[in-house]
């Protein structure tokens, strides 16, 4: 999350953090509202996590190369990682009907973020006789629940541009296997999680006396 003037902008990662630990989510907000209160609290520097992140970037880049080979480089739009221009570039690429859009910038309400890939599918939408679905690359060899929350969030944001939520989304795993999921099967949970997260953000008070119990078990109505 980050603050844009007086408003907060959230990401799919913020939802996932809230899902896994309301305490960690609360601390992330506190760090923005009252950075002086978290001074001296050292963040973990995990070399393994850094290595995994690097490998994740490599996995994503290799998959991009594969898509460029499959569809042709001219049919793959690459969006610059600049929030100022990326939203307009993403919408134009969708309207132009590219087969694949890499690093698409999506935004809706107070949420925004870069989706790894949008892949064109045939079907009716406000774009015409096609629409896009979200594909996300992960190093894992199995799909984890938070992957699907992320896909639901991007699919929800995607609806704001093309007028429909795609039927499915895809996780491209570390072993190159493609796991395809129907959004409708998980959408109610995603909506419940999002609603509870937004309520927590609305009710947030930057006071240590309101800090959640670190051991508190999340309850999202699943």
C-alpha cells in the first residue's frame, strides 16, 4: 500500500498480507501513518527470499520469451513499469487487441497493481469480440490459496476496463505446468476478504493500544 495525496492505494499483496496476518497488515499501515513508531524495528533480511525473488523474475522473463515465440513479438505488448503512464498504456494495448500484455497495470476503486500477463481470449466484452484473462507466474510447483486471491483481485480490476470478469485465470508454475481456475468458485471468498480488509483500513487508528494480537487467527468467512 502507499498514500496518494490523502487517499491510500492498495494492492493484491495487501489483501494477501491481511489474509495471512492481520497483525502484519496493521503494522504495514502503521509504518506509513506513523513511521516514527516503528523506528528501530528491524525488518528481516532473508537471503533465501532474495534469491527466490531473483529466480521468480527469471521465471517470468523466460515465460515472456516463450509467449513472444508462440504469438510473435509484435503481438506481445510490454507495459513500462511506470504508474503514471502504465494505466493508459494498458488500456490502449487492450483496445488494440494484443494477444498478450506483459506487466499490465490495472486499477479499480482504491486498488491497483501490475499483473504479470493478460492473455487474449475469444468472447464478447466491451472491447469487442474478445476479452482478457489473467496469467500469473509462480516458482512453486503447486498452487497456493493466496495465488488464487491474487488472480481474483486482478480479474476484478480487469472487469472495470473490459466490462466482464473473465471466466478463468491461470497460474504458470515453476515446472511450467499451467493450472487453470474458475474465478466464480473463489469469488465470494475474495469479495468477503476485500470487504473485511477495507473495513479494517477504514477503522484504522494509528495507536499502539489498538494493535491486533500477533497470534490472532484470521477469520474471513470462508
